C-alpha cells in the first residue's frame, strides 16, 4: 500500500474517529484471559494466607501520644491526614511508595505503609476521645483482598499476585493500635455532617497536596455545603503547620531511630573510603562512591533519606550536586553528603570531605580547619536556652574572621557580619542547621518563631553543617583557593546538659580523617574490602 501523504492524512483521521481512551491503551500490550472457566480456576486451590497474630509495634504508644497532642490543638474539628498515593516516575511506572511524613508521624507507620491510606481524627465530646483526648482516630486503607477474588490476580496495583502480600484490616489494627476500616467507607467518614461551623456544620481540616483525591473530595464537600474555600485553605495550612511543629522535639522512639540511621550511615562512609581507590581513574568515579554508600544501605536492608551527593574537585562547590557523573582524581577532595533512612523512615544527614589520596594538601587543610572550627563554635552554642539562629551565627563569626585573615573579604569581618554586609555568604550561602527526623529537612512548615527564632530545647535533633565553597570560576579569590569545597555535617541531639553529637564516631579532625582512611586501606590490603553486613 502506498504511503502517500494523502493516505496518511486519511488514516490519521479515521483513527481519531475510533479513538480508544488513553488510559485504556496501557492494556494494549497484553491480553488477560477472561473466561468464566479461567476465573473459577484462578479463584481456586490457593492455600489460605498465614494468620499469624501481629504484635503491637513499639512505636504505637508514641504515635498515640502524638495524636493526643494534636487533638488538643483542634477540638471539635475533623482532621484528615492522608498518606498519599504512589507517584508516577514515567508512564505506568511508579516510584516505590513512601508515605507523607505527617501521616507516618501520627500513625507510626513506616516503609510501604500504606498507599492511599487516610487517617481521620473524628472529634468527640471534650476528653471523651482516645487516651482522654478530644478525638477518636480511625485508619482507612485498602486491605489485602482474598485469593479467591479477581483483585488477587487481575489488579496490578493492589493484587497480591502483583505486589505481594499486603496487610489485612485486623493486622494493621493490631500492629498500630488503631481501629481500621476499608477505604470504601472513607468518603462518608470525611464528608458526613460537614459544613459551615457557624451554621452547625462540622469543620474539616485537611493536609492538602498529599492526595489529590482527598483534596477533590473535601473541596467538593465544601462547595456543596457553602463553606468558604479561601478560609478553609488557611485552616488547612494551620493543620499542616501544627503537624510540622509537633515534630520539633523528638520522643524517645524517634531518638532511637535517628541513632539507628546515623550508625548505619557511618558504616556507609567506611565503605566509601574502602572504594575510593577503585573510584579513581574511571570516567564517573563519583558514581562508584555513590554506589558504595547505597550498596551498604541495601546490604543492611535500608534505604536512603535523600539522593547522595558525591562531589569531587570543583563539583564539591555545587551545593546540590546529585548528578555524580564526575571523575575522582588524586589530589582532590571529595565531598560526600549521604544519609541512610531506616524502615521507620527516620534519616541521618552526614557530610565528610575526604582527601581522595588519603592526605590533605596544605591549602585543603587550612580551609578544612576553618570549617571544623566553625562547626565546633556552633556545637558550643547548640544548647538549651540559646536560640536556633545562634548556631548559625556562631559558625559565621568564625568563617568571616578566617576569610578576613586570608584577605578574601572586601570588607572587615565586622562589616561582613553586619546585616547590610554578609559578604562572607558568597562562600557559605546555605544555613548551618536544619531540623532532622522523618524528613531530612524536618519540620519545614513550622512557624519562624518556632524554628529559626526558637529557643533550643532538649530532644531537638538538628544538623550542624558549615562549609566553604570556592568555585573554580570565582575571580574574587586567589587561584590557590579555587576548585575546593568543604562541608562537615554532623547530627546533633540536644540534651538537658548540652548536646550529643550522634555522629561523633565518624572522624572529623583532619588528622583523624587521614588516620581513619589509612586504617581502612591497610585493612583492605590484608583482608579485602568488607562485603557482608557489619557484625
Ligand atoms: N543533604 C542535604 C542537607 O545537608 O541539607
Ligand atoms: Mn543537612
Ligand atoms: Mn547533608
């Protein structure tokens, strides 16, 4: 048949007439049998899933206490906190599911739990709710279907045949100590009696932008019941803010999980050192380093809290260098910023800047020492009673004076440190600290007065991460400084007495870093790099 342009135009038109909806076309690549015989056969002769009793998770009582604190902030209002849905990576391929952190915090649920689930906190008479609070919480989710159902083998998103076994209503209820209900009951639970509070309706607050279906459901209910959408938006935002602020001071369980994540991250850094000699020379040595860290995380059954930054040479001056496609050369520094995320979803966030061939050059050591001194000054003030902003100020004080001493500042350190100056920030443009927890930048929706301007309290966990970044293309500085980036990042727990560096076991002082690297390389020469999980 000829392929003339006229013919193509006609057949194009014909295909438009018979258009198959786009969302059905994904089925065009395979054919599922649909005969009654096949259905009956598929529904038969499967062993029943094991009905082991699920024990209560350690986190359950902590999550209940968190919900009780939240409840006290919003008496008489229905709170809707979604886990979120899987996110599309491309076409019909999703990323692995990761619940929203606010949901994870108030349910205690970690990895895998639970796509499209929603926690609804229903208001009660004051004091008549869970644990004497003002709300009763229920978890709505899509439980595992029976092996005699079509869903078992025909639903690629939820079916056990496709995605493996999933919890039943009873299992999640037992594990997390929360009443559970099927997702099919959610619409009524969210919208029942909702309306304008001034007219006797029940007010809903929703964590928005997590699950688009929930946003649509709540918006529709509001429109139908004459509730002002703009006012509701700001009420919703207050719930999101409160959930973020609820995490500012960590409970005992959270601190334990952060220790787990930090310790696992330190083992990952040991493997980074181990692999360094093999990273040198190849075109993409940074990926060898990134891979070694990820491999250690996976060997121990963990994930990452964020994409690893493996930045050698001038790439270390690019703050969010996650391309990691550069080479690693002797004589350079490699900055690695990485964090293991535990099953509970708590993550570490550590950075070390290592000499690729094991020894810092003189100029590298000078810059490194300035950053280390800034870090130590920050640790000094990261204690109860001081303000969060003081931590950054202490680090900047050290760096501005060091830059002045080196003759790099166009003004005095004093002028640079004043509000109208800030010249030193050319080489240290990010903050020195951020809260750490379920999110690497935890509590990010907290009010300024509870974050930057807040008084530091025991139980807070945050990073201390000063740096200096001298770009190759920076003509404001002498050549010897160019192409060097240094950051030292530790994770700090504030205690009654002061603070504890959770990452203290990872060497920081330049001589300790060098000795540690040498020690690992000597060990590897004798026995080869580590392969199995750490004993
Ligand atoms: N890894 C991101 C940060 O240090 O904030
Ligand atoms: Mn950080
Ligand atoms: Mn970091």
